[in-house]
C-alpha cells in the first residue's frame, strides 16, 4: 500500500468524509471495508483509488468518493492539520458570506418598504 500523501480539495464530499460516522476496517493489503452511518458497506481499494459505492461507480468524482477520502484520512495519507485549517477557513468564509448576504437582504427589505410607500403615495395622488 502506498503511503503517498493525498490532500483532498475541500468540497462537499470531503466535508462528509470528515464529519459522517464511518467505520474503516483494513481487509488486507490496500483493501478496506467502509461501513457508513446508514449501515451500507463498501470496499475501498487504495492501491487503485477506487470504491464499490454507487457514487464512485456512476460519477468517478475527482479526488474520490467520501468513502475513499475517509479511508485516506484514517490511514494517514491526508494531512489532518492542513485539512482542519482548510475546513476552518472555509467555515469562516461561509460565515462572512452569510453576514454579507444578511446585510444585502436587510437593505433589499428596506428598499422594498420604500417602494411600497411610494406606490401608496402614488395611489393617494391618483385618487385626488
């Protein structure tokens, strides 16, 4: 089995690989059985970089499915500190984006109220 370091891109599959409950059991060589929180079990082959799950079979995602990524985390092929830093940075960015979106939503709400007031005034003028 290769001890080659593989640092996954921080995307939805990586987040699920790091956060979902999974059991990874070495079956021998580079083969691992990964059991998910739903109870499904898949075979991951680290040597080939493949998994028996439907996601991998149908999409062959770049960087692998969440089971392959989790196995790489479990066997030490992923720099956990770097992954943690990336996840923390992404969480901070998302929180900042959310705050900015809330500000924009508040401003749009104020604009909508102003427009509704203007329509009301126009109706008053039209009724005179």
